[in-house]
C-alpha cells in the first residue's frame, strides 16, 4: 500500500509550468484538473513518433520509452501538490469584507483602512483563491497576539491569569541557582472524528455494502530523552493495538477498530521533566566537532542559495561553534515576527520562506535555526510535543544543537522572540541553551513515520503534537479531526 506521506519528500521537484502558474494565481481546481491529466498521460503514446502527429508509424517498431508513466519524483510531487491545493482554500477562508467584519467584532473602532495598512506591512497572511485575495483563518489571533495596541482595544479581553512571564523568570532564577528544575506532569489527551465526519464515513461505507468504518488512531506520548524520565501510561479509553518504543522518533500510542458508532480514543500519562540550565557561551569547544545531523532532509531542511548566503553572512570569520549558533539564534529571535501559520501541509521550504519573509511560528523558527546550524556544520535536531503551563496545554516546537564536549543543548526561538518583544533580554538569552519544565517531548525528528505507519495523508505529515486519525484509509484533517488536551496535575519537585 502506498504511503501518501512519502510523496512530500519529492515536493521540491516542482510542478509543470502551467500548473505552477495556476497555483500562483489561486486557480486551484483548474490546477488539480491539469495535474490529473498529467498523471493519466501515457508517455509511450505521446513520445516523439508519427503517432504524436496523428499518423501511424510505418516500418520499424517504435523504440521503448524509458519512462512510460513519467518521472516518478515528479508524479509524487504532483500527488502531494494536488492534496495541498485541495486544502489551501480552507486555510485561507476570509475575503477582505469578511476579515474586516471579523476584526470589527473583536477590536473597537477598527477600520478597513487599518486592515489594509496591516496587509501592506505584511502583518496579515493572504493568498489568491480563485484569483481573489483571501486571508488566513487565524489572522485575527496573530494580530491580537503580536500588536499590543490592538489587544488593548479588544471588545472582550481575556480575563487576567497567572503570568507566564513571572513563572518563567522565577524558574530561570531557580535553574541558575540550583543548576536545574524538575516537575511531575500528568496529562490527558484524546483523538477522534467529529460526529459529522463519522456520519459521512458511515454513509459512504453503507453505500459500498459495509455497515461499519475502519478507524486507525495515533496519539503522541512522552518519549525517553534527556529531559524526561519516569514515564507512565496511567489509563487508556481501551487497550491500544500498539505502544511505540520509548525511543521512537515520533512516539505514539495506536488503536485500530471497526466502528458502527463514533467514539474517541484517549490516554492519560504521567512523566518527570527536568530542565537543566546551560549557557553555551561558557563552553570551551573541542577542536574537532562531530558531523552527524548536519545534512539536508528534503523537503524543508534544504540548503537553498538564499539560506547559504544568510548563513555565510551570519558566521563569516567566526570559528567558535557556540558563537555561530548564537548568531543564528540572534538572527531568528530578533528578526522573525511571530505569526500563526496555515497548516504545514500546504507550505513549501519553510526555513527559506521564514528567512525571506521574517515571519513564522514556533516550528518554522525552529526549522530555520536547525537548517542554518546544519549549513555551518553544527549538528541540530527537531524536538516537539506540548507546552504545559498552570493555565493550559498547547502545541509547541523547538530545536536542539550539539557542541562537543558539552553535547546537546536547546534553542527555543519562539520563546526567545517573545522575550525580545517584551524587552526581556535575560529570558531571551535563557532560551539559548536552556528550556523550562513546561514541556512534553513526543518527537525527536521532523517528518518521521509512525509505528505502525499511517498511509493516508496525515493532517500534518511532518510533526505530531495532537494526534492523527485515518478512516477507511483516508486521513482526517480540519474540522473532521477532533483532538483534545487536558492538564491533570503539574507538581513542582
């Protein structure tokens, strides 16, 4: 069975020029139709021969075509792009009128002129959809999170809660004093189909003569790593079919069931997390540094000409690997503006786009740091899972980098950029080398398969923070996929 997520490894191959032009203008349905035509083409019939001019060959047999079905890498690229273009309109769902109306419902005295100025300044993400500008579904959340003046004008501001900034400052002081901080965290998560998606899937199954749907579900769980220990699975909604090895690159618990009625799959787990304080600038690096985790990993960790030029500019003349890593961290945290993003599924070459456009979310900032580090010979890895605080649980990504003799250290560029916006230089520096205890690490690699693999298109083919669900071989995404996270207990040790 074909694993559709593997097609993304060919994403950078590109598209035929007519499809590329249609995609750029936002004519996604027409672009999909052209892709379908390309995929259906028999190159043996259309190869250079009398037949290509409407005449039958006379005499010798036609030579055998070495690529009768086309170039496989291009076919995979088109398969991935076809699914990307199916999903883009749901990500960019607001017209200008709708976007302005949404902001006017959130912010006092908001005007169309104000919105257009924000678009002109690059503060609002948009794409063409069927030739018309459409705006990202979470554009308003970005504006309220990153513009203090807009947040101050909110019609219904959120209730004040425990200050995350105060908590992180206190933890920094403890880590600097004691060398580390620890906590024991208990979380409960679940994944399932929306009732509407289940009803649609069951109706389709019955039309095919079946009275149930086959569901496969994956949830991320804590992996064994430097910062996590004492991992316990406390409870499951039902016995899982498989629990991935604790060292799996994307660790999951997996269920498989035939359902006549909709139900959720869930797990409750507990783990100990330890955050060690490290200042990379205090390290005297070895003369010989390792070369593992310094290569490209398409389609995103790729050494484009722009990234090569940037890496050279940032580190030219610098020999100390810690100083190189700091220069890269400074570039990302001081220049890249935080923006809520469309699903990574619909995006291409994330680090290159981030470095050019100077905007991204936690994962895009992390990938940019990783790629630039690898470009200058510093081993760097992905790490992700959940960010946990006393007030809630959310998805989060960050990076690791390696300098001998110290070993692996952390870089949380998103938190660092947040500290920069707040003018808190002490905490911006904290997240170069160190983290905090509010983490759940499930993933140590980007674009890693599950155990067992999911073969339908994932909601996110690269990362797994909330869970995935596949129904009769088709992966769910958007409103069809219902994921939940709940903090049960956060105990400081």
